[in-house]
């Protein structure tokens, strides 16, 4: 495992880290605490020292389990995200009173005196024009309840606007199907020394190359019930790509790249960007940990391979993914 600076946080984190949205079970499954602990242990054994969680993941069980794990692994750092555990998502959930309450609840849930990094969890665009929200985070930082703060965003424009404030980390969707952050955002992040976490790196599994047009997902899985944005921004499901189109594009990538492990190749593609501090694929079991962390050892893509990725993006994905987010 290799390690990179997380912007100006002072943390050196594993370039392949762990997202915990589906920790302890696949999307829609009941939470399995034993499986969750085993997954965290497997990640740590592979050199992962950074976990990304949220107050709403698995009804708080993800935060609680990560917090429990940290007590015996003090060298691990983490982000937790706040503001989306109440439904529906609303701007009022990011006002000062909600922010203070959510931070206190996360501190309790994780059994911690301070939170390493707090991210606003994909707030509505209007919040980026509401300074009071960010000033509240400044105050919580002065009080010692949080060490750093930032944003998890849906749109590139939101990430850029957030740089008006004292953020240290941005979490953004970037993968072979979502290339737009390369155009401007990455350069600005480097200029401002902001840590970048690449989320949804495998496009909800499409970029494993294992799905077919007949693959079925459970009714509770967002890959079934959010394809058109019924639950939240559709860009978080298959990166906003039409499912059948995504299957076709993934198969073409697998064939033309000559990859028998498209997931690892897709993660390695992301890590070729020096603006990226870490990629945070999810995992619901230890086997997926090994698959994901193997990306750190995959050879860099050649110029020809990068050209293949961009050609597939231009032909199949850019319209509309390259314009909506």
C-alpha cells in the first residue's frame, strides 16, 4: 500500500481507502456487525488506514462500528458525513442548529472527543451560498469538536464554490465514467492544497465489468430504486449512466484494455491523478477488500490505454454525464 497527503489535514492516508456505505451488508441487506468488523480488519491488514463513513449509513451502525474499531487502531483516520440522515434532503438540515446537533450525535455514536474530518453530505446547491453553515463549522473547529471539515458534492461547480470557505477536503465522484473533475477542479484543489477523495469509483459496480443486462438487484438496493433519482441524486447510482449503456461501455473497456480485473484497473486509473488523495471504494466483505486494494499494485495505464478510456467516455458516457454533474 502507498500513502498520500490528505491536503493540509496533516494526515497521510492509504491511496486505496474504504467507503462504508454498504459496510456489514450489501445495499438493502440487514446490518451484520460481525461481517462489518471482519471487513474493517481485512482492510487494515491490507494497509488501509482511512475510512469514510456517515451518520446515515446503516442507521448509524456504520459510524458506531468504525468508532469502535478506532479505539483499538488509533493510527486510523476517518471522515464522517452529516446532513442526510433525515428524509427528504432539505436545506434546513444544514442550518447551524442542525449542524451542531449532528456533530454532537456523531461524536456520541463514534465514542470520540473529536472528529478527524466532517463533510457536509451532498447538501443542496443553495447551501454553498449560505456562509452561516460554514461559519458554524469554523466555530466547531475552534471548540475542538472537529479537526477539519469539507464537503461531499454532487456537482463540480459545488466543489469549486466550496473553496470560498476554510475547507480542507472535498469528496467528489470521479471514475472512468465521470471525467469532468479533470477539466478544472483538480488544478484548483492542488492550488488550494485541498484533499480529494474519489467516491463512487466503480460506478456502483458497473466498472467491475461483472454485471450483465440481466443482473438483478434487491428492491431496497439504490441500483434498483434510484435509477431515475427517485430517492436522491441519480448521479450516485451508476454515476448517472443509463444501466444498459454502462454495461456495454464496461464490456468494451474490459475487452480493449485487456483487463481480467477491470475494478482494479478502474481504481488505478483514478490514482494516476496526483490531485487525488485517495480512492474510497466500498466493500461489504473481506474478499472485496483484497480486490480493491490490489489496485495499488496495478501498473500505471499507458497513454494508449488512457486514450481508450477517453474514447469510450466520449462515445457512450459524456452525454449526459459530462454535462449534468
